[in-house]
């Protein structure tokens, strides 16, 4: 946590959001407050990047859960399959929450957003 605060303080000295390094043509004039994957981003774009990263990670978890589930079914391990189904439900719910949060962040700065 202390490292994050130190990064934020040093970034507030006039550095601008570098979102245009990720997406051609995207411009953000907000002050950079956080460093994400080596890029200085404003709070909104940093949150978007973090949520998108979470979604990708949970997607990878689902991929592995599916692999392990197939193997557990092949080995006739119904208990393991049940446990993996619980984990699949948790991962799916986490992805849905992250998408909802991402939608809120993206709507927040639009004229029709809340």
C-alpha cells in the first residue's frame, strides 16, 4: 500500500494519462495518478485496466476448471467434479461482477451516465 501512495504522489506532479499508448486515437487529459503495467494512467483508466485484467484472470481460471473437470469425469471422480462446479460458479460470478463494475466505470464519464 505504501508503495502505491508513493507512486501516486510522484505521478501527480504534472504527468498526464498515457491511455493513448494502449489504444490508438484515445486521448485523456486527466492527470496520471497510478502506474499500471508501466503506464501512467488516470484513476478511471487505471481502474478499467485492473478490471479488464481481473476478467482475463478469471477467464483463465475457468479454462483450467474445465480441463480439470473433464479429467475428473474421465477418472470417475464425482466428488471432484462437484467441487470444481462450485469453483466454476464462483469464477463465473466474479467475472459478472467485474463486468458490472467495468460498465459502471465506463458509463460514469459519459453524458448519459450517472
